[in-house]
C-alpha cells in the first residue's frame, strides 16, 4: 500500500494539480494507494506518521523541499520508505538523489526504484534532509520569498542573489568540526550539507553525498568587492565553489556553528539561534532513489 501526501499550496498551487494528475495515473495503473492533502504546516509529518502506523510500505511526498522534510520527519525510524515527487519551487534534494524534475517521470522513477538507505541529519533537536547554514543564503532566501509571488523556479533565487550582493555584509562566527575549531572569523557563507544543492539549484557542496555517512562543511570568506562576487556567480552555479581561494571545505560527522542571534537556514526554513549543533544520522531513512 502506498500513501501519497500532497501539499496543495506548493509551487503557488502547482502541488494540487500535480497531486490530482498522479492520483489518476496510479489509479489507471491499478496501484493500490491512498491520496491525502496537507492543511497546515506540520500536517505532512502527522500524515506520514499515520501512514507508517497503518502499514504503508512507501509514502510519496508531493511538494517542495519543505514538504519532503515534513514527510521524512514522520518516517524516521519506521519501515515505510520515502518517495519524492517535485512540485515546489526549490526541489533541491532530488538533484542529489538523481530523481527527475518532471512529476510524471519522477513517479515512474519511484515505481521502478526500490528503497535504499540514505543519511539524514539533526540540527539541535530537529531533523533535516538536505542542507543548513547561515550568512549570504539567509538574505537570498528573504528576497527570494518575496519574488516567489511573481516568479517560479530558479528566478526568485537569482533575484535574491543579486539583491544580496548589493546589500549583504559578512558576519562574525565560529565553526567547529568533530570537536576541533575549523573556522573563526568573518564568513560570507557557511553551509553544512547532506546534499549538493540549495537555494533553488546552487551547487554549494559538489562533493556531498546523501549516503556517505558524512556532513560536508563549506565556508566562504568575504571576497572583497561586489564586482568580484558577481564574477564568481557562474562558478557558484556550476559547482566550482571549492576552487575559489576564499573557500574552505571539510567533511565531518558533527559540526557546531556559533554566533549570537544567528539566523539559520534549515531546508529553506529560517530559524533563530545562538548555537547550531549538526550531526549526521547514517542510513537514517529509506528513500526511493
């Protein structure tokens, strides 16, 4: 039995259309399934937990990264596997897993790929799947959220990047990796990831893998000028961030980022904290990929 959890508001309403389309395809194929729709933040977690307890073998998330995260929260430690159908704005985690971007192709992928173990992560007391961090990307998300009302896909994030280049100032913080100080000073970007992409397609951690049992830590120091930062954009989008002289990279199982009053991005949601303790949970969830 498959449960499909649909976020109807994902992708400015695209989630509802994709959910209806896929429900019809599963019915036509004779696949036993149950389709349910989220009604509020956190509801997908409740529905995923209900599905697992009801004996569902797999639970499909139809929405964006936020929906996948909520569904995954309800499945960690349970036998049901996660399936992901992109219908949101960012859809970053599917890129690390190789899941197709088009919903019908992603459904075919789900039906033909058996569940495999994948890593998930903890940030303080909450789970996440893809990436977290602070600095430049927080400002990008702020601007992108406003632009999502008018544009879809990568455009809101590109708009956010351009606006941030003109307005952002680096922040003082410290980073600890596996119990040792890794960075202390002014940071432009600090990203701690399980997947390779964030921010709607920015390849921030090109060496990350969702099944290697390790977190990837990418720290980028200030580059000196707006013009130079603009010149780095093509490289940032194409995954060359680790070649920048201002960038350092390491892998770890536990990472601590500290800054008083820090705003921290976790899978697209911004939280406020003074200390972010991140750890990997190897093989913490089963996913069709």
